[in-house]
């Protein structure tokens, strides 16, 4: 059996696929690449989906830390945001978000951005609510 798969060095995303979308021309910056704020907003949405799933209630972003853009995102790329739960506090949840893209020309996706997103579970009054640990 050929050893290609065994020897393959491509790395995999960490976490659960939270959101997937195609990068469109309207999302570009002046260089023609995808605008960083667009990428962050999708990381935020993906983390929010996971925060609601984990807490079972509404959740809001309280902090975004250490966002790094590693490679440009191009129009037409499939953009996938993965969420990995790092920490559950009393009312907060911290997720490491990874963004991976795949273009039509590539065989494997590549990691283009990552960052830490902290959400707080809230009640109907918008006050912090305990999260089951
Ligand atoms: C999130 C919010 C409800 C928290 O209210 P608060 O009275 O500050 O609550 P607390 O001080 O009790 O903090 C709640 C939790 O957030 C955590 N937290 C607060 N500020 C933080 C920060 N800068 N970084 C990381 N965690 C933070 C606290 O450690 C605490 O976690 P724990 O309960 O797990 O120990 C309030 O700040 C808020 O409504 N912010 C606006 C949220 C929003 O609109 N987000 C969308 C983007 S505009």
C-alpha cells in the first residue's frame, strides 16, 4: 500500500466546526484581500454559536484576545471557523477559535487566523448567569 497518507504532514484544525462561509468580493479590503474585521466577526459568530450551545442560554462576547492573522484570505475561499472550549468559569466560557480556508486550487485547507473569544452567559435581564461546569 502506498505510504502517502501515512507520511502526509498536513495538520488538522483543532475544535468543532462552528461556522462555514464563502468569502465574497464585497468583503475585501483595499488590497483585494478579505478584510480582517470580516474574519473576526465570523470567529465571533462561531464562538457565539458554541457558547449558546454549551450554556443553553443567551451569551455575549465580553473579550477578544490575541487575534493573529497568519495568511491572507482570498475571494472565493471556503472559510471555516473551528471552536475549541478552553475554559468554563462561573458565568464565562473561553474559546480558542481557528480559521481555516480552502481555495479551489488547494488540496488541503490552511490555518489563516486564530484568537481567544470569551463569552458570558446572560439571563433575560442581560445579567451574568451561572454556566454548568
Ligand atoms: C458581559 C457582561 C454581561 C458582564 O457583566 P459584568 O457585570 O461585567 O459581569 P462580571 O464582572 O460578573 O463578569 C462576568 C464574567 O466575565 C468575565 N470577564 C469580565 N471581563 C472580562 C475580560 N475583559 N476578559 C475575560 N473575562 C472577563 C469575568 O471574569 C466573569 O467570569 P466568571 O463568572 O466565569 O468568573 C457585561 O459586561 C456586558 O453586557 N457587556 C457587553 C457585552 C456585549 O454587548 N457584547 C457584544 C459586543 S458589542
